């Protein structure tokens, strides 16, 4: 006997998934238009990298699986998945990158990823990530611009609360989707004289597209990059692609 109610519920869920995907695509197109129109005259560097959200549920985007466990600590594996997809022929899911990093995928807790874990995960896909911090060479605008000129994005560790506070001061800038105020991995994919463009994995649902090439004023990003997030020891830290 066919479970009519179950079939209807399944169809409705698929419709909502399609609607979310359409909304994300529309926002992505708008973000691209912003970069093309508002800042095309002084856009210095921009690399093309697919976007992944740390909150992705089992689904496909452009025919590629983007499954994630929707965990708070998945920002690191999400950034790694974007780097791998942009610079290699691999198209790993966020979950697969989490496994490659050695990140626990079950049990209580957020299971945040650190530098060593992300470096380990990158090696599984033939990439070398190098830690940058004030202990050696800080991850600053000069280094970010240098890597972008080589066609390589950088993974930055920022204070997400500081970024949210600074972005709230500007009416024309996308605001954080949630109230999280800890350390957060983001992928820097572009920069111009006024703004930094990041793939921010902390966006989901109808606002998933807001994380794609999120435009942030340079002073706001610098403040978030310089700030020492809870559980961190220094600002200006992240990972670059060798």
C-alpha cells in the first residue's frame, strides 16, 4: 500500500530544497553583479572558487555533492572543500574533507578544526597548506594579495563577533546570519581598494547565497583578522596554499 502522506511530504521537501537552491543562485548572481559593476574599476584580484556552506544538507549543487553534517565546527572543512574544488580535479564534500582532516564526525561537541588538521586534510588531495601567524609570518593584506596574484585563495581565521559588529555599521554590507562570536574560518577569494571578498561558510537555507563572495570593507575584515577570538592565541593567522 502506498503511503500517500509520506509521498506528499517527500515531494514538498524536495520543492523546498529546489526553492532554496534557486534563492541561492539568485543571490550569487547578484553578488557577481556587485563585483562586476560597483567595483570593476578598481578590482585588483579575484579567484574563481566554488562555494560550500558548513550547513549544507545532503544535496547537489551544479551536479556536485555538497553534503555536510551541519555542525558548528565545519567551517574549516568547508573552506578546505572550496580550496580543493577550486585548485584540483577533486570535488570532495564537506564531510569528506572533515574525514581527511581527522575531525570527529560523531558525538557531542562542535569539533573545531585547527591548523594541523587542515594541513593534513589538504595533503590527502595533493595540496600543501602552510600556516601563517605572528609567530612566523602574519597573514596580512600583503600576503593575501600576493597569493591572490598567484591565483590562490587563503584560509583566514577571524573573530566572527568582531566581523558582525563592524558589518552592522554599514547599511550596504551583508550581516552575519547568526549570533556566533567565536573563531571562524573563511576563504579569501578577492580584494580591491575598498573591500575584501570572502566565501563565508556560515550561511544556510534561503541565505546560503549570502556567503558566496561576501563583500566586507577592508577595515572591518582587518579588525576581525587582528582580533584574538576565544580559544585562539594570536590574530592575523590562517593558511596559504604553497
